C-alpha cells in the first residue's frame, strides 16, 4: 500500500467513526518505524554531516512517511480512542534514539531527528487546523530524564529535540531539517495543498508554540528559531478565538482564565538569535490601553 493509499484509507475509516482502526494503524506504523531505527547503519558515503545524516535516515524514510499519513488525519479528525495512544507510542519511538540514552553512534543520534520531525509536523498541522487534542496528548509522553533521576520530563520538552547532538546542538539546523523534511513530503504536496502554501508560517508558529510549552513545563530558558515579530502577530489572534483558546488552555494544562498569564510567563523565558533583524515584541500579549 502506498502512502497516499494509506492516507485515503485512514480518512475513509475516520469518516465512518472508526477510531479503533485509526489507533491500530498508528500503532503498526510506529512499530515499523521503530524497527527501522533499530537497524540503521553508519556505513554511508562521505560528504557533509547533514548529507551523512540524510543518508543514514534514508532507509526509514518510507516508514516515517507512512506514520505521517496516519498521524495528520488523526490530529484533525480522530476522537480520544485514537488520540490517547500517542503518548506511549512516542515513548516507544524515542527509546530507539539518543533521547532515551546517551550514546555517541551517529545512527542513534540521527534517529532523534525522526522524533523531532514528527513532533514539529504535528504541532504545525495542529495550528493549521486549529485542533490541539493530538498535540496535547503528545505532551503527556514522558521519559526518565538523562540529567535528573528524580523526575520524568516531558518528551517534547527535551532539549535534545530542539538542540540535537547530531547537529552539534545548533537549533537553527534542527529547525531547517524538520521544516524542509516536512515540505518535501509527497503527502503534503498531494493531499495538503492549503497547508503546503502556508507551511513556512505555520512551521514558525509551531516552533514558538513548542518553545512556549517547553518553557511552561520546565525551568529552562528556551531558544526559538521561529520567534520574530511576524510570528507573534500571527499567534495573537489565536488567543481571541474561543475554540483555539480553549484548545491551547488544555495544551498548557491551565484553566482558560489563566492562559494569558501562563503564556506571558513562558514568553518571558524565550530566547532568540540576537543577530536577527526582525526582533520579537517585548510581550506576547499587548497591554490593554
């Protein structure tokens, strides 16, 4: 079955309300991708580090595409039965990467990019369709911290996703890798034309949203490559849209009435490249006159 056929199948079954089928398909595609990550080989031709990383991950490309073809329809249309399996499946996937253990082998480090690509794609598409249930569920995924044995940490707040070791912890390289991977997908070009047209903007917003959520969940300052004045201008109207605001409140785990304060505190801990000319405003939420 091709990726596009798989996507059609998911849409048909979700149209019939078959969340169980969607959940089982999601499990199967995560397992296939995990098996692929376990067999990655470091023996690739020379070139730049980025070229070597792409060559290493090429064997799991089809499985990653298949997972995306299942995940996006679930994010937009599925109910709790399908959405609620996401946390444990993300944890299962992450255990085959450097997010779970500190290993220096290039395939193990490169595999972390697969989790980042999927997470940022989910966030970007959640923003595009204004539905945050799947992303909220994904934030429930936790792994034992590699740095603090006392408290499990949210998987999607792990600094290894935003600053992957395979790119020498350069967040800008990770951002470009995640964005460009998503933009090259046949599924996006063929089935998500509206999303494709605004992918650059949606991806920047997703990066900021994930940074805000990480800042709210941790004690760290968070760097956001997508944060600038234009991104903030696009995010602000979401805070006055009743449905999106309710979804964002659930994502951040706070009552609606506390969302502005939570976002303002998190925004204060976001960092940007000081060399950027398009600097973000001092406040996410403008003061009322």
